[in-house]
C-alpha cells in the first residue's frame, strides 16, 4: 500500500488498514494453520479497528450453517456461548438487506431494524449500559461478509461495541472491506492447504492399510478386515461387499454388516438392477444421499424403504469390475465428496486383496500350481510395502523395474501415461536398447495395441506383435523384429492413467499366468505412480506461484541464501534482478483484474523466454518479479535486463492507450553486498532509483557507487539523519526514523529491503527486520500526541515509541519551515502535541547547526 504524498497526513482508516494488513501478511508468512490465521483476524478487528467484541464466522462444509471460529472480547462467557450457536444461512439472508448496506457490508441500526426472536437467539446482544443518543447501542451490529474466489459467502466478520462508541463511517467500512478481502484469501489458502494435507494423510493411511489387507488371504477373515479398516477412514452404519457370479451373471452378497444380514446374504440380483448394478456396468462410483428417491434404487426382499445415504464403489482389478463395495448411513446422516474419494481409493486396495484371497483359494484346489502361485502372492505382499511406501517418482520407476523383472522376466519395458489434453500416450520411463526413441515417441490413444488397452481398459497378451493389425511402429526401431508383449492398463479410481508394457525378443513368448501376475502388479504400480506424482505436484505447488507458475516469495528467499552460500564456497559471482511493472494499478483499473492476470502471465512468459535454463525465476509479489543469475557479472546482467525491459514493453495487451513497462534494479554479489539481505536490499534500491528517474529503465547498484543513497534522500530525510545522530538513537532506531521520513517525503511504497537502503545509506549495521519494525512504529504512531489526544490508540507521553516521537517533531518542523514560521511554533505545541524534551533537543540541534554555519 502506498503512503500519502508529501504534506498530507495519513487518514485514520489508512493507518488502521496498514496495521491490519501488515499483521495478516506476517502471519501468512509464518503459518498456514487455519486456527492461527482466524485468531489473527479476530485480534486485528479488536486491536486495529477498535471493537470490544469481534467474532469470525466461517461456513461449514455443507455450506448452510456458519460457526464461530474465533472471538475477541471482554465477556468470556458470552464468547463461549457464541461457539455453541451455529448461524443458519437464512439468518444472514434476513439481515443482509439492501436498506442496511454500507459498501458491501451491513450495519444493523437499532433505529431501522427490529430483531426477531430467532435472530436474537443466534446473535444475542450484550448489555452495554446507558448510552447517549447517536452512540452505539446494544441493538446495533456491523457485519462484513467474506467471499471466496467464486464470490460465494464463505464467512462473516461480526463487529460489536466500538471503543469510541461511534457509529461506523463509510471510510471505516471500506477499510474493513479491504481487510476482509485479504482475510478471505488467507482463510481460503489455509483451507486449501488443509485439503492438501488431508489428501496426503489419506494416502499415507492407505499405504499403512495396504499391508494389513494384502496380508490376509482367507476370504472371510479378509472381509472382516475390510469392514474394520474401512471404518477407520469412512464411518458408516452398514457395509456390504457384493460380488459378480460369472456363471449366473448375478450380483451376490459376499459380506454384510447390517441388521438385515439374512435378507442381504440371500438376495441375488441381475447385474443391471439397482444402483449397485449401475456402478458395476459403468465402473463409476456413486454417492447418493437420498436412496429412497433415486430412480435406480432396488428394494431387497424382506426389507422396508428407509431414509438412507449410500456410497457404492466398484471393486476393480486389472480393469475388470469383480463387484461393488457399498456403505450406508441411516437416520438422515449423509456422506461428503471427500469420503467418496477415500472409499474409492480403499476399494482399489480391497479389490486387489479380494482377488488375492479368491485366487489363493483357487490355487489351493490345484496342488500342481500351488507353490508358484503362493510364492507370487507372498512376493506381491512383500513388494507392496516397499512400492506403495515410496513417494519419489524416479525411485518408484526403479522399484517397478526391478520388482517386476523378478516376477515376470522381460527384455524391455516401458511406462506410458495418458495426456488428456492431446489424447496421447507419453512415455515417461523406458528400459530398452532404443530408450531414446521410445521416450521421444508420443502415441495417439487411437493407435497401437497400447492405445487399444488404454481405451478399453483391458490387458492384452500378444505373442506375435509383428502380425497384430493394431500395432504401431516406433520410428527408429526395426520393423521386422520378432516380439511378444504384455500390455496392461494402469488403473486408479477406475480410470486408466496409462499403460505398462513388457516385451520379449528373439522368439520368446509369454504364458497366461504371467499376464495375470503383470496385471496384479500393475494395479499396485498404478497407485504407487499416482501417489508419487500427487506428492511431487503438492511439493511443486508449495513452492510455486499459482498464477504464473514461477517460484514463490518464500522459496525465493531460501534460494537466494543458498546461492550466496554456493558463490562464497566456490569464489564465484552472481547477479540479482528486481523487476516491477510500472503503474500496474492503472492497468488493472483500465482493463480489469482478469486481463491484468493475463498480463502477469505474459510477463512471466517473457522472463522464461529471455532467461537461461540455469537462471532462477520467482514472482516476488503482486507485480514484482526477480531473477537470480548464477555465474554472471553485472554487465551481462545489464544486457539481459535491457532485453527483458524491451520485451515487456512490446507486450500487446489489446488496448490502444494502455501499455506495460517495467523498471529493473540490478545488484551483484559480492560487488554490491556480501550477504543475501544486502544483495536483495541493493537490487531493491536500484529498482527504486529506476522508479525515481522516470521508470521503464534499468539501474545498477554497486558498493562503490558514490552518492547512491543521496539520490533517494530529500531535505526532510537529511534533517532526520542529523537529528538521529544528535540525540544518540541506536542504529536500528535511526535507520527506522529516516526510512519513515523518506516514505513520507517521497510518497513511496513501503518495501522492506528498500526501507533498509533508504534508512542506512548502505552501511548500517542494524538488522533489516529491526529497521522495518522501527519504521512501521514511526509511521503508525507518528499521529499520537503527547497529551494522549492523538490516534490510532490514544497513547500518552513515553508510551509513544521514541522513534515515533522523533518522527513527529521532524514532520512538524517540515510544516513550520514550509510556512516560513520560527521554531517558536514547535515550543508552543510541546507538552501538548510533541514530546517537550524532544523539542528541546531538536531546537538545540538547530542552534548548533546555525552556529557552525555562522
């Protein structure tokens, strides 16, 4: 946020908003925990905006009720009561009326609104005691909605009983709404992070459960295990496993935990009857929260229709559905979408386990095959723990290669995954003499045996690939080479994600039992590959900017420190570019934020095009970008920066009068500074210099650049620097004072590293965080008065930070000097507006300056 221009006092709402956003931003950098973020939001509403009572309501997952997640107030019993009063959506609909609207918020004025008993039940008032006419009354209430990215109501800020008892103004409401926008983004990010953590936790749970499931080979014992283990991840009232009888083409009950177990166990139904039949035929899980009214429903003989919610998932092995897993909840309880996903994942493991148990029993009846088949099952059990416990994709491929060769010998193998957008099978791993050709060959889903397997979700054993009419020749391989192949689908959630192919050459062929082994292994391999890809995607998202795909702010700082360490170790140099789009707010205001996002993506494309593969790119925040250039000197960095600047200026945003330009600051290690904070500060200072010299230009920063800080320093900053020295302020306080004065004097934006450069001229020993904190204290509390009548908190005397008292004296002196008055005016406001001792020291400094001048 930019501070006001010179000679203009910051409005109270602006200071309050700054404090709230700074608090929220700091919390976001340190935590993604929802409870912590909501607590910070509630605290900011009380401490920053001055409300004695504040509550944060968030929508429950089903979206029709809102529950308090944090409160701040002076009535603990009242706050505890709010936690037990979830507010229905209809209450907000009743209160959020146009006649109560201020901006996008709603002020319930006791003179305009009469509360109903139901509204008072969910939003009870407090006894505020006697109040004067025009003050906040106990029947007043201010609500600020929180909207998600789809502009759906995700929460409400309930603000009550302001400290100053004043009714809300439109300026205050606008400040609150800006704060609410940032708060909503923080909450939504935290919830998305929780969802990612929950997904990862679910996969770890399934990895743990797989060993227990796959180690049970007795079918009845296995069903009991399925019932017990499944209940630990998805709660249910009744569960049933229905299996396919291939001979009669019917579904029969293999296991049921239901009070009507006898009726369930004896009932057999055609494969196309009921929701279970639909799931079986379509190989697609279903969540039905109203089974009574589902037209596909079928009543089990001997039972009655009851209110029931169900999840029914296919049991899929090697692309073949062997039955369904059904979960029920009674008495009006429903299932959620995330539980459907959990049930589907579990059903995949259960299907493998059921198939294992079934085939184990079949093998017992064939003593001739028992030893080999039993060894296979035990080998699968041993391999599953290792394979499903690996989350690194490269390691998964190596494990698949080695494990599978022990079970089914092959001469070559490859793994191809489906690329949905292009409808192609893309080779991501190959163990073949022609691996280079295999990896570069992209195969359409409409060609080849692999494409046929992917489309039909059905494994194939072809011992004469040379004469199969479906075959597709890979460029660069021999056309007349004899080859036998097993190609099996990689299936996750009943969806084909790719294919696994095994080849034998020189006339060697495969046998049917090897196809079965490959199919069983491929199911585990598919889950392992999906787990690894999901994990790597979540890791990538954690360090990437969601809009541009570049690295994010947090990862940039870690990478900058690592690059400093590497350059120090090997005695190398590197350069840092800090880039900021000029007047980007006006671009958004003219063409809209959606088009503005497209511009930011276009800028990131320019950076990727202009940079080298070894360069590190990040979105620093908003419209700011940064590049680390390893093993690069400052002249080379200047050349690249100019190329970027010109390319950005050439971006066509589709508007005749609006153009995009970029200012760039360049710093070098160790020429400009010898640590990460210093290099970042130097580049940021060079960027500010580019801005101050007219924008759309490149400026360099070097340690020996004479007068660099002076170019950014005006008369008021010079006075502040002398005053800090005269009264003996510490390095951090002195740097913070002149930083705040520079922001006031130039109307610049508060940028952390720029503040340090402005505050110390490049050679201060204070830590950047200490300088920032003192600068913020000066800006926030510079409007407090010595007699306690100032704002934002009404602090009095020495309770006002010393740096803020010094800042107030310097700023008041600027007004005095501008008006042609004498320093007597400073003495007149001493002990009222200004610290009298500080005024005395300041006038003493002026006398000393005058004496030296004379």
